[in-house]
């Protein structure tokens, strides 16, 4: 019989487990401490539980941590980890060290339904939502897990399409009973789904990054079919109801494609679209992917784009490109693995 996994359970869920097994209520605190403070790999290591309770717990439960099956190291220090989540499916997490920061980019789904034109994961189609266990395991089971300073949900999948599991993981990462991370260290990136956006903003304090890529609806639809269901202007209208001027950061991701969305007309339209919002725009260099007729803009064009935005009141940065030699673009390694 397949055992249930403790890793990825919230405190309330752990409490339900102990009560259902007839264990004292206080053991929930002990178990969560073994999982999330001491990060043990097995129930046997939970030595302040009596042998009887450990045996009882082991009948149906396990910690449920699993090491990555592959790691690819870039010359710039970036490491791409591959996790096996079913007989045929793999997901990626990318560790990105950068001076005093160490960021992990995690996945929320196997494949993705959003089918963005520029994305290798989108080409895989959708296979499954990751469970809270499988999402958290990406953080738990890499060697650098304890040294991370930031987590970004920008790997495979659309996080708002798996919102319940995402919110569970965010609770575990930010609660006093577990990781105690500040929500300011976590950013969730989304195309902006109608159903998930409002709930995420209201139920979490983590930073939000919206994938924008074009301020023009017709073009955004071509690049990102999700625009058809919930347009960028509707997204911006929802965002204007919330206050992002304090601790919580709102950013927009903008991949700059050569000859597609890199002219000043796009920058001008972005300024118009984002007027009145406390936000920043992250310009991203495009990693070419096989079979897609898009190229990255050159650096001079990106600098001019950034300077236009910043000088017109929209703070903008260019994100450094990392790990190009190890297929760091999302979905490339897992696609290769699936095809082996
Ligand atoms: S860019 Fe993100 S939302 Fe779009 S297909 Fe890829 S994983 Fe899905």
C-alpha cells in the first residue's frame, strides 16, 4: 500500500493525523518540528515520539522526501535539478546563486495548460498538478535547501491553476510552526487567471509577478492564449483595487522579443497600461527554444526600452540571463528526459 506523505502537510493536517491515530495532540507540534525545522528523512528519526507512536505512524505514513534524479551544473553556478514525480513525469527546479542571494525557481505543475508560444513547458501540454508534497520537496531535498534566500514560483506550470496546493506550500513556508520565512522572500509568477488572482492576493502576502509580454491584447493573445479568457487590462483593473505601495511587491515580467514587442510603441503603451499602479517591470532576455520562431532582442534595444520605462515613471530592470549552457529555460530538461 502506498503511504501518505507528511511532508507538505499544514499544521492543521498533521493535527488531524495524530488525532485520527489516537496520539496526543502535542505530538503534532513535535512532528512538524521534525519535518520543517530539523528536516528529517524518516519517521524513525523523530526520536522524541515514543517507539509505539513512531510504529503507529509508520503503518500509514512516511516523510515522503525524494532526492532529485539528476542535476546539471552551469559554469555560472546555476544548478538545474530534475525530480521524478511519476513513472513518466519529471519536473524541474533551478537553483540560482547570485552574490549574497540564493534563489530557487520551483515548479507547480507537470506541464502546463497555458500554452504560451515561447515556452517549452507549454509545448508538453498538461499532465498533472503537483501536490504540496511535490512542490515543497523541491525546496526540501536539494543540497542548498537551507541556504536559500528567495523562492520564485516561475518554473513549470501556472501556479494559480493549482492554487489550493500553492497556498498550502506558502502557508508552510511562512508560518511560525514551520519555515518562518518572510513572505517578502517569495514571489509567485502567473499569467493572471481570473479565478486565482483575487484569492491569491487576499490569502497570501507573497510578492506577485504577472507575465505581461505585450500591452496589446491581440498580440498578447498570440503569445499567451490565456489573454482570451482574462485580458491584461482586466488583470490591471483587479490589481488597482489593492495596495502594493508597502511591503508587498507587484512586478510585471516582459520577455523582449526581437522585432516583436521591443519597439518604443510597446514601451509607451506599457506606461499607459500601468499608470497608477505601484509596480516594476522586469525585462527578460529570451532563451531560444527549438521550433519557435522568436528571437531575443539585443541588449541596446533592451537598454533603450528600460530607460524609456524608467524615465516615464515605471521602474524597470533587465534580468540577467543565467544557466544558458544547461537549458535553464523552463521545461527544456524535463522535455528531453521525457523523450529519452
Ligand atoms: S510560460 Fe508559464 S504559464 Fe506559460 S506555458 Fe510556460 S509554464 Fe505555462
